[in-house]
């Protein structure tokens, strides 16, 4: 009887998937516009292949079951991806039971929201465990369109010059989203971008692997990037941001010259000081104002105030419509806590859904 019931349930799931819309080897898409649903399905497969090759150096094997993608058209761009790990306590193992939702205009869905969410599935499939929030969101944000990443760069300076930066010895250990999540996204994206300026994406993946295996991020940054510890990385990155986050591949000085120069200008912080010193102290308000008045930042400011805004530097997270949407998605899963961070922890503990990521 149990085998028969299981077979019936499997057939029902397959029937629902087949009836949902366009289907590829790894995705099945549900959208009001069937033509656009087909474009999303094709783009999802293309992103799954290209992002994996770029970061991992290889394609992922096909999933046993396709990932359902629900597409909703609305002005604001955001998304959500959930999954479970099949290992003990749902903390490790092969991810499965994918669920993905993408919201926004057709343009932003295809060039930002979809690749961001696909990147989450790639990193979950590769590392097969929960990732620190800065790392997961920072890396996934880096694959978005420049119109979105400019918002992160713009807001980062606001956060760093208003006391909302996160010390690295705290940020690198965060497995749950903090209550003030906006700085985590901007700072995570910036740190990932800085490390990618210093070396390749596969090199970054190897760095992450060691950090996850040893839980010694000081040792990992020393081995893979030559920094003494997280304090050394923090002050060097802080100075890089203050100089406008330059692209080192096109800078007048080589990478081998640039980083030592920054390190000589600022002695590494002591561990006791790292947790208390406010990030952004080396970024003057004049430098921030110069950046905010630059053409690139001006464009980011215009985008920031437009209908696709998902990061509002001047608003608390409770007032941000993007996070209101994120909170409602969690609540639909049976979590009633009004605290975003607590909602995620309760979801992990009660439902075993350790892979819920809200863009």
C-alpha cells in the first residue's frame, strides 16, 4: 500500500510539473505569458551552464527533478529560492526539493533576478552545505546586471559612512541574516568583488572551500590572498572602497603593487579592535560625496529611486517593500515570526529548509 501511494504521489507531481509550462532538463516554468516562460526556461539552463563553468570550471550534472520557477510580473525586482539538504539535520548533503520564484519586469527578471537565483542553486549544489550569508548573497549579486550592482555600490558608501558597516570578524561567521540586512548585501557584494579583482573565480571557490572546511577564515585569506588575517583584509578593502573600488585589471598599477601599497598605508587592526571599530572610518565624507556626485553614482541614484528599487539606503528594513515581500514569502511557508532573522532560524529548525535564500 505504501509503495502504491508513493507511486501515485510521484505521478501527481510529474503531472503537475508537465502541466506547469515550458520544461527543460533542469527547470519547469510557470508564467502568465507562455512565450516569456519559454524564454525564462532557456535562460535558466544557459545561466546554469555558464555560471557553473565560470566559477567552478565545469558544468553541474543534471538534477534528478527539475526546479520549478514561478514568474510574477511586477515593478520591483526580487526573488526567492528554497531547497533542502538530504544529509543529517538538513545541514549538509545533496540539495533537493528546489522551489524558485522570480519577480520583476521582464528585463530585470532575465538579466538580474534569474541569474542571481540560479547562482544560489549552483553554489548549493557545489558546496552541499549552508553558506555564510555575506558569501552567498555577495557572490550571487555579482552576476546581476550593472544597473543592479551600481545600487549596491551606491548604498555601500551610505552604510559605511553612517555606522552600518559590519566588522569582518562578525560578517564572515554569519550563517543567518542580521536584522539590518541591507548592509550585508552591499558589503558582501563589495568584498566578493574585491577578492575577484585579486584573483579568478575558481580561486575564490577554492578559498571558500577551505574556509568552510576549517572554519578558519583568517587562515583561508592568508593562504589564498596573502592577507595576514581578516583584520588585514578589512582595512585593505576599506581603503580600496575609499579609492572608488577601482578595477585592478585596468588600473595603472598591477595587482601585486596595489595591495601592498594599501596595506602599508594602514596597519592591521588588533583582533580586539576589529570587532569594535566602525567600518568606513578611512572613507571620508568628502570622498563619499564625490562618488555620489559622479556620473556612475548619479545613474545608480536614479535607478535607486525608480520603480525597481529593492535597496533603500535611508529606510529601515521594515519599511522597505522588498523586504516586506521577502517576509511575506517566509510567512507563507508557515513561519509567523515578525523578525526576519528569527523567521529564517525558525524555518531551519522546524521545517528543515536550510536553503531558503531571499534575494
